[in-house]
């Protein structure tokens, strides 16, 4: 999902339904990685969201609610070598839920 020109291949109703389910996982690692995929998919322009079964505002609202509910992780979940993948998620007119996930990740994981 970090590769922008491949995102359209993930914007399929069945895949989005699986992501929505994984977002709600009680295991923070599962929820975190699903949220990262959602954040990257939702970071594109609105006209690129081609999922008919789930409007973009629905999944970004779910993303916001899930990230807002997380507690500080008990142990390191992943180590990133660079902040570069987060930069496009933090641009000024980006979806707020996308920005929230990116800031949470930088603050709590990196």
C-alpha cells in the first residue's frame, strides 16, 4: 500500500472488508498494520477511491476511531529504518485519520 501506483489493485470490496475486520482486532499489532494499509490507501485523492461497498468517509472514520482507542504498546512492534513512508501521510490537506495514524506510528513505534 506504500507504492502509490499499485494501490488500485488493493481497492477491492473483499479486501477492504477484511481490512475493516482486522482494524478491530484486539491484538494491537494486527490492528496497527491493518490501519497502516488503510491509511496509505486512503491517502490518495478522493476520486481514486473506487471501492463501491465502503465509502472512503466510512473507512477513515473507522480508522480514526481505532487509532484513538489504542493504548501505548507494551513492547516494540516494528522498527522502521526511515520516516520517509510517513511523509506523504502528513501533508497539509491529507485526511485527518491518515495523519493521526502516521503521527501515532512515529510517536509510539519509531
